C-alpha cells in the first residue's frame, strides 16, 4: 500500500483523502469488531480512542501523524511492514514492546564505557527462546512478560510463580529465567541511570560533593548510618538524572517531532487550552528571545506531594515523589505517564517539610546547568545535534506543598501569598483555626452582596480588593520574614 501521502500530501489534497479512506478501511478490517480505534492524527498520536467517523474528522482537521508509517496500533506486523510501497502484512498479538531494534538503538550510547554489556544484550536479542523457536528471543520474551507484570501490578512473588510455570511448559532447552531477580538483572542494563544519595535523618544535608566522605551530619552531628557495622544509611534520596532522559527522548524520531508541537502544531484560536496559550508563555518569549528562538528547548513543570505508600494511617511513613512534566508536548500527551519524568523520590518516617530544598539540590543543579549552558543532544527527527536548554516554567502542588517549596508560611492570619497582611483571616476559637470570610472585597463595587448584612457577618462591605503583589514584592517579604535566609537561597531558582 502506498503511504507516501502521509508525509508528502496536505489534508486537502485528493491523494491524501484517498489515503485516509484506505487507512480507515484497513483499521476497521483489522479492528476486531471494536467500535473505537486509536486515532493517528497529529493531536492524538494513537493515545486517544475514537469512532471511525471521528478519526476521519481528526485526520481532515489536524493531519496524519507523519511518524506513524507502520500501523502497528491497527493490526499491522512491525517486522514485515515497510515504510514505502509494500504489501500489507497483518500480525495479531504484537506490541510496541517487541520493537527490539529501536530499543537497542536507543540504549546503544549508554554502553560506550563498557561495550561487553551491550554485546551481551545483543546476544540475548538474537538467542531463540528455545531451539527451533522463530517467534521469540530471550530478550523479546523477557520484555513481553515483564510488560505484563508492570502493567497489571504483579508482585515479584507472583511473577516468580508465573515464570516457573512457563519455564516448565516450554521445552527443556529454553533460556527463560525462572526468577524475577534474573529477569530484572537482564533488563536493568537497558534502563536509565539513577543515584542513591545518603541524607541526614534530620533532613539537614545530603552526603554529596564535598560532604560525600563524612560519617556524621555537619549541622546536627547525627550519624550517617543506622548501624556503623553494616553501614546501612539512615536515610536515602533516590535521584533520577534528567539529562539521560532528555537525550533518550530526542533519540526517538517520533518523540523528537512531538516535542516541537507548541511551535508547529499549536493553533491560535484565542482559547486557553494549553500553557503555550498563556500570557506567561508569551512573557518568557519576549524576555528570553535566545531561549525561545530554539523551538526544541524544553519548558518544564515541577509537581510534588506526599503520600503514605502503605495505605495505613497507623503506619507513620511519608513518600514524596518529584515529577517533571514537559509542556512542549500537546495537551493529550504532556500528562501521559510515558512523558512524566520521576526525578526525585524522598522517603522516610516523616515528611521533609520546609527542608525539602535540601533534597531538591541535585535537581536544581541540573536545571541550572540546562538553563545556563545547556547540553549537546542528537535530534533523530532532524538528524542533527543541537544545544538543548530547559527552564522551569511553573510548579503544580496543593497549598501546603506550595508552602514547603516556596518557604512561605501558608498558615495563620496572613496565609495568602498574594495579599499577605492586606487580607487577614479571623480566628475561630471553637474550630481552632483561621477562616477567611471577607471575600466580598473581590466583588464589583456595585454588587448587591456588598450591602447585605444578615446573610454574612452583620456588616456591609465597601472596601476595595487588595493590591496584587508582584513576584519581586512577595520575594522581599519572604526574605524579611525568614531569619536564616541563606538556607532557602536555592529556592531563588523558582
């Protein structure tokens, strides 16, 4: 089937319309009777499921995803279909996890220092699962089975039992691992790097850089280890570096094209449907023109909150993941799990509170480097290297976590970070908390609620709304209210 129309023709061309109709016929034929199918338009990227008529409308409006030339999401076999003119081959039961050649290409540069590991990985990708097996290799079988484990939340014990059963079912000469530990060990070389950084149990400091060799905290003198004999750290921070993740994203041609959606695919219709439509985005474009000139530079959002991983209120434990979201992507992709990057994992018997800035230090160092100097990255879509930069566009959190991240006190009579002492709350002795009941000041001057007494606090309200403070004014207030401001100086980066 000729697929040159995908990249060569525009949605209004007759060749494009004919190609779309052929695609819809192919998708419906191999859809297994489903009423909704993955939509391959430039906005949905096969993540959204639509009815055939809706897919046709999307393809007319936004165009076909130019990177989707092998229709694996619509029943086509990956290893037999070609990008150009070829016969159609349909293969049931295949998934994205079976694309070994692409996966091996993505991780190849990680083995420059130790080529023997990559050679072992290549051997696993070519070794048949058992003698005479042509469908699965050792590596493809591991990836397929481990995807089932991860996708369904199976425990290691359950996965051990499944592997044991399947190994017994297969011929005796099969090379399938029989334990989860062996499977993880084989697949770990394909993963991204991470760092385990020891931390003070009282959240005073991290044992990194010049403090890496210390055995006790330089602030509170607490021991670095639970027991000196076993050298078990009292507290550990898990850090997942950003730069390898960004390099891997751009090394995939499809992802590299999607990361410029905010520049190539955004429609200016006057509606606020993505952060790229916001005044803040335009303000940054005007203030930092050199950064905005390179459309591949990333704008990130940081999100964090705490939770109890054990689901029991009687267990005092707190885990704080710090996640980065990439706003270069379209609205249908930027909040997908595949593109949300876990950068930090802070865990311990209690939440870090305002000391969270201690744990953010390695992430802030990487973000500063990406903002000031950038890093050289290969763009697989355009087949060129470029200097990638990134900036922190905003943060996403609830109000208590906002206080932890910013260093601002979000409790008391002046809890609002914009109004501060201009809009104070009232203390309720019975409830033991502050309430903010003077919200009528935000109404228009002639609003009838301003004259009502009985429905509110027995008084009329004629005051104007508080003055909205700028970011610099808020910063000066915070600076004056923090006795030891040097401790919070890292938060200047926000």
